[in-house]
């Protein structure tokens, strides 16, 4: 027999998968998520040649909102990349991306509340009621709050299966975010349409990989194996056909032969007494 040796994969940089994500990948993703904030800060103060333009408030609102939308799309992108590249542990980074999306949405709303309307709550309420794109954005913010609150391991264990159903609100939040961006851009809507196209691709991938979709298409893919309940009901059998099985399966009736007649008693003999059975 040949000498078969099983070669175990060497840990990268001497770290296991869990330690690799904890001490290497997560810090790198955390720093990468802070890059948009650092760039906006440099542009706001004019550092390193960056500039926020004339309308700095508009610049901050737009950049914070687009960064939040990018984080939401990256959160939805984790599942396709994890399945196609067979990187099961990539899901460890999804919670961080979702929390950064919530952070940039809060920053987007804070810029609007503090710098745009100067903490005028009456104007905020009026904008939410009268401007549809602000209504959509504020609704997305409200839906993100329970997702951020329940993002801890303790809440995941406490909610169980309800946690997954609750966090499906991410799909609705992504739709509201893209819609909010589309209505905000009144003239040039090419960039919001790009975001809408990316979102459609992500939703289409999930629809294709859905088991319910393949179960619904199973009769179309195998037309020769139609279910029994889909066949047309046949005509009821005739009366003779219904009676025939009963006749063939019934037990035959045994007819006993008649008893022989008793011999006649001689004339003058006394009657025979009856005996008890």
C-alpha cells in the first residue's frame, strides 16, 4: 500500500480562522469603514488638498447618505460572495458593516438636523410630512434602529428564529434608501439608477438561490412527472364494474343439504318424547 499522508492546512501567519478574523480581518474592515469619515473631515477643513466645495452642508449630507447606502449594499453582498467563493466565515464581517451603515445614516440625519434646519423640530416634522424623499429616508432610519439594537450575540440567542425574520428588514431598508436617493436627485438620476441596478442584481441572486423558487419551477422542469393531484378526474365506473369487485372478493355461501325425512312410526305406536337440546 502506498503511504497516504493527509496534509493539514497551515494557519495563516500562525493564526487560526477565528483569530484571523478577530485580530486581522475585522480591524482592517473597521479601518476601511472609517476612510469615508476621514475623507469628509479632510475635505471639510481643506486638509491634504481636499475640498468640500461651496455648500459644505450639502456636501456632508450627500456623502454621508451615499456612504450609508454603500454600507447597506456591502452588507447584502456578503451572502453572494460567501456562497460563490465558499468563504463561510465571511459572515463574521456582516454585522460590522451593518452597524457602520447605521452609523452613517445617523450622521446623515445629524447633519440635516443640526446644520440644515438648526434643530427646528417643527421644520423637521413639516419636511417629513410634505417631502416624500425625506419621509422615505426617515422611515429607513426608524427601521434601522431595531436592527442595530438586536445586533448583539445575546439578542440573537434571545430572539432565536425571530432574529432572522426581523433582520430581513434590511431588504426593505435598502429599497427605501435607493428610492430616497432617486427622489432627492431631481435632475441627474443616473447614479441612483446604478444603485437600483446593483440592488436588483443582489435581489435576483437571492431569488435564484431560493428553494421556494426551485420548488415552484419543479413541475415546469419535469413535465412528465406531474403530481397525482393535478391529473384530471376520471369518469365514475359503471354499476356492473362497481359490483364486480364485491362479487369476486365475497366469501362463497355454503348451503347445507336438507335433512333426511324421519322414518314414519308404525300405526298404534306411542309418540316419541322430545329430548332437550
